[in-house]
C-alpha cells in the first residue's frame, strides 16, 4: 500500500458517494489492463449500488478478451455519448487526455484519473497517479481494499488479467514480490484465471500470423542495430485482409526486443492512410526510457513499453522515429 493510495482513497470514495451516474471507458487499442481495470471498477461500483456506464472508447474490445462483464460494455466512444448524463468520470489506465478520445480539447465531466503511467502529468480534477505500480490493476487492488470495497471473483479475475499482461506474465522488470503477492491473492479468488489466459492467447485468426510475418520481414536497423523498426503499410493490410483484431503490435515489439543487440524495438502500422500507430519496447529501460521517445512523438507509456500515434505517412513516421531516437538517446 503506497502513500498515494492512502492519500486518495477517502477522497475518491467521497466523490463516488456523491455521484449519481459514473462513466468509465477503455483507452484506444485497449489492452487487458485497460479493459480489466475498467470492468473491475464497474463491478466494484455496482456492488455499492452506484449507477455505472462503461463505454468501449475509440476502438473495439478484442474478441479474445473473455473477461467477466465484458458483454456489459456499451459500444460507444466518448464522442458518441451525452456527457450531461454523467456527473463523474473515472478515467483508468490512460496516460493523457488523448487516451480518452482523439482529438479532445476538454473533458466536460468532473474527472478522477487513476493511473500508473510515468508520463501522466495529471489532467483530472483529482489525480491518483503512482508509477511505482506495474499495472493499473494492481493499483486498483490496493485502492479498493483501502476503500473497503469487497473484491469478489469477477473483480479479482479482471484485475489479475491486467497485472498478468502488463508485467509480461511476471517477466518484466516492473514485477516484484509485492506484485506476485497480489497476484496470488487474486488467483485464490479466481482460480479459473488459467482458462481466461488460454482464451486470450489462443483465439487469433490466421491473419494475425500473416501480419506478424509482414512486420518481422520488414525490420530495418539503425544506429549499428541499436534501433530496429518493423512497419506494415495500409496497402499491405488491405491486400492481406487483415482486420484491426489481428493487429497486436506490442507483442511483435517484444519479439524484436528479444534479439540481442536490438536495444530499442519499434513496430508501426498504418491504421489508415495518414495515421500510424506505434509500439515501443526497450531492453534496458534505465538506459533507454521508452516513455521519453513516446512523449516526443505525442504519446506516452512506461519506461520499458510505450506507444504513440502519428498523423503522417508510414515512411515519414519511420524518419520521425529515427530522428527522435537519435536526439533523445544521443545515438
């Protein structure tokens, strides 16, 4: 339990108690920590008789995320709702306003930000941000306990999935003994977590393998191999009938990072003409902070894993990443 949680638990609970209708969302390109944390919070709030709406956000929830409550997510983005219907917005696992929707100028609802991203500068009315946590799921575990909200099976399974994935299955350096302790507590409440992991990892379409092959075969090296960039164009995606659900660039960046000598791995693809999504991973975050590169590109994230979006062609995006990498890491 960190000082941040001790400071904000009563403040957040007071805001929750005063609210009549609470909004939750999932960030663009939703990962298990985003979806799991949002679902866990929804179930927790409903257990204390609060009216809650959880929207999917800008992108669809991956079909392989068979998490408790996933079918209750409203298939709307922030731009498709009437903000006047809500008096509190709890934003989870979103390092910047652009992770609510893009573009966005202002948030029209009283906002609580709960997050673990180092790059989060605090854009809410209340900001519970602690980058010492490896996942928002673990932060939320402590927060719910401090607020004396009981964690049941469905909350536990959602939190576990967020922690499991954001720590790379407890392989990343952000995972430690406290994370393992929390995961153990959650696993006792939701011993069926193994089935949920299996579904998540083994429900891909064959086109996802095609996309991965295109990305890996495109790798270009820069700065004596310290930077490796994989890229897939929009034309290649259309030609190979690749859908958004087939594209998980974070896993490809992790695979590239596994090559000794590739200190910084970047995977990018054209979501549409003129819009490029980017995933960044680094082998030694203490030397190559991935969040610094992401922030320079208008994104954000963790020191070892981060991402961004660029409004330009994929060729221009490659040049931009090379330029910023040289500047930030003095290569």
